[in-house]
C-alpha cells in the first residue's frame, strides 16, 4: 500500500478526532473515555490476522493468540461497560 | 485481489460508524445509541476480517474470541461503578499489550520470511516496517505497564502517592534515550539475529518505562493519566495499523488517540496545570509547608448538631469527591438529598471536573444512585450562587474545595479553579480522619470559622443523618 496515503489518512483522522469531541459535557467524560477505549481495541483485527495467518511460525501464532484474547477483552468489556453506564444516564421520569 | 477491495470498503464503513459513534457519545441524548453504532462498526470490521482469504486456521481464532468475550463480558457485568476507573485502566492496558503483541507477531513473520521477501509482499521498504513495528511495540508497552500501574494505584494495591527519588528524572531520561537508541539500531541493522535481540531489549525497556513514567504521579492527578493512557492505547493501535498496512486500525486508533488527547487537555485545564507539570513534577510527594502561620484547629461537630443545621437549611449543596466513592456512599447521599428536598430545601450536587479518579467519575456514581440529572451542577454554574447556600456538605473531597487555590500564591494548587464551598454560610466536611488529602496539602477550608468537620466514615455519617431526618 502507498505509504504516503497511509500517513495522509492518519493525519486526517487526527484532525477529525480533535474536532469530534471538542465540546463534550463533563458528565459524559467517563462513558466517552471507556467507549473510545473500546474502539482502541480495533487492534483485534490485527490480532485475528496474526493468529490465522502465521501458520509456519508457532511463536507468531502464540503471540497472535494472546493479542486476540486481550483485544477481545478490551472490545467486549469496553462496549458492555460503556452501555451499562449509559443505561444509568437515561432520562429519569420525575 | 478483488476481495481485498471489498474488505477495504467494509473497513471504510466501519470507520464511518466509529466516527458517528464518537460524535454521538458527546451528547447525553444520543450517547447510548452512539456506543451501539460504534459497536456495530467493530462487529463488521471483525466479521469481514474473518472472511479474509489469508486466514488459514480458525480454531485458535474462535478460541481466542471466546475466551476474551467471556472474560470481558463477566468483568463488565460484575464491576462496581465505584471501581470504574480501575476497570477502564485495565482494559486500556490490555489494548496496549495487544498492539505490542501484534507488532511482535509481525516481527516473527519477518524472521521467517527474511527482509527481502517480506518487503516485497508488503510493498514497503524494510526501514519503514522496522520503524513502525518498533513504535507499535513501544507505545503499546508503555500503555500496558503504565495502565497496569495506574490500575494498582487506583485499586489501592500499591500506594497511590507519588513516588519520587533522587535522580528519578535523569534515570527516566536515560531509559528513554536508551529506548530511542535501540530503536535506531533496530531500524539500521539488516541482521535479523541482532534485530531480534534489540527488539526484546526494547520491549523490556518499554515495559519498564511505563512503570517509571506513572510512578511520580499522585492519585489526585489520575484523571489526567487515565486520559493520556487512553490516548496512547489508540496511538498504539494506529501504529499497529501501519505495521500490517491496515486502514481501519490507523483511522480508529488515531481517532481514539486524538480524542484522548482532548480529554487530557480538558483535565489539565481543570487543574490549571500543564501536562508537563502533571507528568514530571512529582506533585504532592514533597511535604508542604503548613500554610501561612494559620494555626487554627478544625472544629468538629456531632452528627446530631449537624442534623439541626441541615433541618433548618433552605438550600443545600453536596460536593462529592473521591472519598464518596471509597465509602460507597452515593446511595445514602441520594436518600439524604431526597429527604432534605421533602423538608423543603433546595438540593444540588456540585461536580468538579477532576473530582474522583477519572474524568466524570462523580457523574457516573450519582447516576448509578439515581440522582436526577438536573441536580448535578457544573462548577461554573454553582459558584455564583454559593454565597446564597445555607449548607455546603463536602463528602470526601479535598483539593477541589481548597480556597488556597484562589488566594494563596505560595500554594502548589494556586490558580486551580475550585468549587467555592467556603462562601456558603455553613460548610460541613465529612472526612474519614484528620489526615491530609491525596495531594498531601493542608486544606484551609477546614479551619475557617464557618466550617465544621464531621469525622468518621461518610456512609455511616450520612446514614445517621438520614435516620435523624426520618425520625
């Protein structure tokens, strides 16, 4: 893949990220953090490839497997706990 | 080749969903849906990756997904809301380690293929691959041990105090320079055996550096550290994306990196300190002078007497801090608030941006206890009405109500915006004992003429007040 293109994507994503949450009310800071934390578990995609494609290297496969377990914990746990928090934040009937 | 295009198109969709998800997390009405949308993005990214034809063996993938889902699911279900900062730190560390391992696995692949064949397959020069592998390893490693150490501090497994020692900064700088030097060597050498050794040493140093970097940071500064580590875990994923040439990792990781950085900046601003000051000053580790010769003693009050004052009050503001989380007092606090309202008082909760151990910590706890949304008031909105408040009840908060921040230029926290509890007609301070707060600073609020201390466990004290009001 074209390396310059990858950097291009990176830089644009950085600016997008900065713009997206410039104004978030403080009550949502915790869910935002744990929700974005779950997104950082996207490395799970790399872990899947490393686990499944490293057939000739046992070490590589073990590393990939460990990465996969950890990234899955990050993703599943992160999304669930964020949802649990946000559930409490729903509007109260009063 | 055709199918690669399909995969990349689906990754674009996933990235779009992440963007929408983060955007919607920024507003109370849409936050929950936003989280679901970002989760859907993650799901399709995972599913399309599983369809990748390069994947030859599924049994370990399925096993890995199952184990991770089980552990993550149980942890998310069982965690107490008071332990949320620890859990986020832990998940964050796992994400960082996963990125490190992905980079490492890729390096193992290079060792199998040799640089020539690998570069040809990736369509990237060897020096590029080695730089990004080293970066992903480095950021992931620092994120891992840094988060783990932060987890230890937050959960009380290790002391939450800042630890400083002579030559600490020099040592940290030395380790960092060593990390950079080894990185340069790792990139330069074409020899895989030497590269392997350098890489392993690099991992060890990165893990060490994560611990050393968090060591001099005290418990009160944890909101900043957690935000920063959150940002790092995103950057680690992004670097791993460069390693394997994967767009969705680069974009998603970078989004998280940028948003974590914003939160970090917000937290620093709420403490009127620079990031450098938070990270390197060893804040609170040194013993502070005992103020400006103000040797008035804090005056205690009994729960019974406090009850009479509260009973007569027509406006009450609760100011919660980390102590409320420790005492698990949020439910009784809510009950007390309700009883005071029935008694005719106007009840509010004043939330300081850095109260607690992670951004928005107090909001989560009070939401868990079912405190109505509109009673949670942000600092800038509560301070103007503080002088009209009859009773301010400080529950396990300390630095965020220390008036030294506004009037004592010699105080280390001078300039930090605070909730001006001291302007209320009466201030009750619920405190476990007479010790200092996390920052180790003397709090001038405690000795003011309108301040009264109620010593003891916050939950027990408030339960007693609730019983008095009921009785």
